[in-house]
């Protein structure tokens, strides 16, 4: 079942197994059971530390991975290939005794959970957001015997998907009740179980030389460049990855012909963590203000962090179309990720709203699964690259509708239809569809800065060439700024630029402090400030307010 290259890579992971483990496999006479038996036996035969046994389970085909003589509480219902292969590998290592790579404080919080919790996570093998959730729930089960987790691959358990009306992945059930839908970090899952996680150490943070707000490519680049300058650097974010983790195929990252968003950001996160950066995850910035010598960043938990300079790199989020039904049917037929949720609409009629690159790429991918795809574009022409348009029109089960203004998405418990107006005739039309994928661009994550910092009419932060904003000591980078090009590589570059600008500002700050502390000769002090002014007008204004 596994190709030669996969088996070669697998051997490296199997060599890391610390203690013997057992595959306990539940099978019947179905073709899927035969495939699962082949998959598990093939891997078991590759390591003397893995044994194989048959055992009945509530779902067939499925298998659990257990230490010898114990129960781990971790079950895979289906074959964990595709994006879930990494979840399977990590589960083997962690169950064998290798410690999960999480903070000690988070590990202690998980171990202190006293409730009996059973999680069922429904995934598709093409979903690049699902592994984060699966791996997080597996870690909970590894660390706490009160917690169990079953990953359920939707393709093999379609009836269960239909019965529970699951129309988005990952969808998680806790003790039989829906718990969450969509990508979540392990911190977010634990917080939802235990209540808000307030890190006591956050109260005792000393002021940073540079504080980066955000967890995407711009923020990561900024943090690395700042840390390399040898100045005290902090990074505060809800999670790592940003919009990049929503991107499957990346073919324009210089240096590699192809990579995938989740893989790229895993590498970026590892790079960030290799530097002495104070990383504060699962934290949301809600305010910014300048007081005397410091910039204060207020967090949602009520804690305030101080910094001499700050870099805002909060990225962007998918734009909504704000029509009746969009909020009501989110994850009930309304979707934003074709790679994640596309397999759930196999053989159904669906609509894609948006004629740019994202929308057309989604329509092309979905056409291979859906019965029919309608592409709705507000403007007279599609905005996607011509090569994508040519591919789209070649597909027999795709209809492109231009001049279409979506007015309502309707249904009872899930999406059943979409209504739009033809902007040329003003006639109303209705499409009978089971799903609507909305891909109409991004909006910057800057609402929390409203009235604080200069922004353009699109709510993008206005920046200078060095990333400086209108607030002395505050810089910005990436998709939250007025940069005309929203590309991963551009965001990384702007993060580096902002960090270098902030580093220069920090040096000017320190020079001015030394100048003020040793005031003996007024002419000498004047020369110092004039020098700063001649080289960068921002530094003059920054020193002036001290």
C-alpha cells in the first residue's frame, strides 16, 4: 500500500519509537477493512517494537494504538493517509513514550482535567486544517487517562457524516454533543474545556525592546530579524500560521517549486522557536496606546504588555458577503475552504462566489467532486489569471454567471438554495445548491486599532518605506498594511523591513536616553537630536517626546 519513498521516510520515524506498542484492529469482510488490515500489517512488519492483533470495536474498520498491556484511548476509524499520516506517526511516537512538544505549563493544565471526556473528530484526508485538531486531541488523550479520542475519516463513514449532518471539517463532538468546527489550536481546545487560560507569568513580563503582534509569515519574519539583532523580542498571537495554513498548494515561494501552507508554517514556527524569542500563544491583542516611553498592548485577558517598539502583523481574514443566511448556515453548507470541505459535497450541486484566483481555483478543484458548480462573479468579467479561466471554461460541469449580486442563501437546517440578481436586467434568480463556497478576498485584522492608528479607507494600516506608522515606535507589516500585493513572500519581506526599522528606532531610543541622562552641554545635546532628525524624521519625533 505504501510506496517506496514513503516507507523510507517512515523507517526514520519508526526508529524513534521508545517502547513497544500494539495495533488493535477491528475488521470485517469489507474492502475497506482489507485495506486497513494491509496498511497496519505493513507498518507493523517494519518494526520489532510494533505488534498486531484483532479486536472488536464500536466502529469497523478502525484500529487503536496502545502501549503493551494498557489502553491509550486513541483510535483511528479509517486509514490515516493524506494529511492525517503525520497525525498517525506522532500518535505512535507519543504513545510509545516520546513527550509531546508543548509547554510544561500547558501539559500540567491538561493533566489536571478531572472530567471524563470522549472526543470524536470528523475529518477528510484532503483537509489541511484537520491534523492540528487531531494531533491536539491525541495529545490530550496521551497526557490524561480521563480523555479519549477517535479520529473518523468521513470517506469511510459517510453514513455517519450524513446522519449527523456534518458539512465542514474538522468537526468535533464531545461526549456526543457538537464541540467545535474548524481549525483550533491545542491551547484553544484546553481553554474551551477549562475556561480562560491566564498565564500567571504574563503579569511579570518586563518591557520588550520589540514586541511583535501576530503569528503569520510577516510576524514570524519580523520576530526572527529582531531577535538576530540581539534585542529583547516578544511575539504575541492567537496562533501560528495566519492565512497561509488555509493555502494548500504554493508554487511561487522562491527556492522551492512546490510546498503546502501548513508545512511551510510548521517550518517557519520551528525557525522562530530556534531563537530566544518570548512566544505568547493563545493571546489576542485588543488595544494599543502610547504612554511616555512605552507602547502598551492590551490583551483580551486584561493583561497589558509594554514595549519600546511594536510591530503589528495581524494579517487578514476571509471577507464575508453579508447576506441573509451566511451566518446562519456557516459550516452547514457555507464554506470557505474547498480543500477541507470539498469532499463532503461529492455528487452535489454547489456554488462558488468569487471570480478571482481563489474562487476560480476552488471551482476547478470542486468540479472534480461535485455534480455541478456555479461560479458567481459580481463584475462583468472574471478577475482570475487567464490560464485559470481557460481551464475553468473547459469543464463541462461548470457554469459561470457574471453580473451576479448574491442576495440570500436559504434553507432549513442546511443550505438548500442561493438567490442572486442579474445586475443587467435586475431579475432575481434562484439556484438549488447544497453548498456555497465564499472566496471574495480578505479583510485586514485591524478592527482592534480603530481610531488609534492611521488607516486607509480599506482599514489597512498606512506605513512608510521602513514599516513605520504615524505612531512613533509602532511599525506594521504584512496583509494588515497598505501594501498593494498580498503575497506570502511579500509579507515575509515586509516583516523583515519592519523589524530592521524597529531595531533602528530602538537604537535611537537608547542613544536619546543616554543623551538626556547626561545633560551637561546643551549644544552637545542639540547636535545629537539634530543628527537623528537629519537621518530619519521619525527618530527625531520619537526622541522629542521623551
